[in-house]
């Protein structure tokens, strides 16, 4: 097998199709069921090739990683949103994992068993819960002046693969990482998800709908592509 530039491991699954995902710094090749050894080899080679190409492209993008100092050993750190809002975070040893709101941010309790991925998600969840009301208001305002579609609910959460999503029931989820980017990028993603209330797929009609609500969206969309989301595992 060709030498991989990235660490990887192979998992055999009961799925119908093979796929590769990134877990931390490791590529996980999940092979489909009932493959012959020759097919397994071919699937692995192709998936590793695709993943390496994706990873090399992503490394050229700006990483959104505001909590890296805390994950790298600092006990106190201030993060600043694009709006100018600042939050102070302090890590405190404790027997139980959790967070406590302070006047300027949060005290994060870290137990000996707390894994870095869990800590990372806890830090993001603090910002998500605090900023949710403002984001809900922004979605409502943009919807009222543009598409005026039915929205059932709005969530704010961190994810490593999507800037946003919209369910068939009208629940919109937005990535908390957008709060660290220029405002127009957040507003574009909101319009993008609102447009999915009319068109569930990325058809020509969908993009025409986006253009109606956000003229010149193409430039903003291209700017968004210059960023990459943090890895949480």
C-alpha cells in the first residue's frame, strides 16, 4: 500500500458504502460490508487519496480556533467575538466537570478525567448558550425582511463539518464558529438556511432564491470558503 502522509486506521462496518472520516489527527477508513481483500485494498487506497487531498486543501484555510490557548495549557484566556463582545475563561481543577457563569465570562471546572475533546465542547457550549438569544433575533429580523418563511426554531452549536443546516420541519442550526467571523458571513449562512425552507436541495431555483434575498452572495460565499472549522475530537 502507498505511504500515507497522515495517520490512519481501518474499520470494517456493516454499511453498504465505504467512507473515510477524520477523527482528531487520524483518518478513519470505514470499509463497507462483504468486500474481498482486493476490494478492501482498492477502497482504502482511493479513500486515503481523497482524504489527503481534502486535508491538504483545508490546511491552506484560516482555522477558527479561539480556545487553542486553553487547550494548550493556559488556565486563563479571553476570547473576542466579531461583534466585539469579550468573554473571560478560567480553568479550575475540580472533582466534577462543569461550568459556572461569572460577571465577565465563565469558570470552567475540569476534573482529572476530563478529555480535551469534552473540554473543547464545553467551552464552545458556553458561548453558544450565551449568544443564542441574539442569534435567534437576528434570524427573525433577516427572515422578516427577506424570504418570510416559516421557521420552527433556531439552534446555535459547534460542529466540525457544517456551517449550518435546516431540517424538513423548519429547525435551523447555525455553527457557533460563525460568531468569530465577519458579520456578513453569518448573515449569508442564515439566508442560505432560510432558502432551504423553500428548496431543500441546492438546485438552480435554490440559488436564485438566495440571490433574491442576498444579492452578490457569491463573493461572500467565496470568502467563507477561506475558513475551516475546528476539530472537536
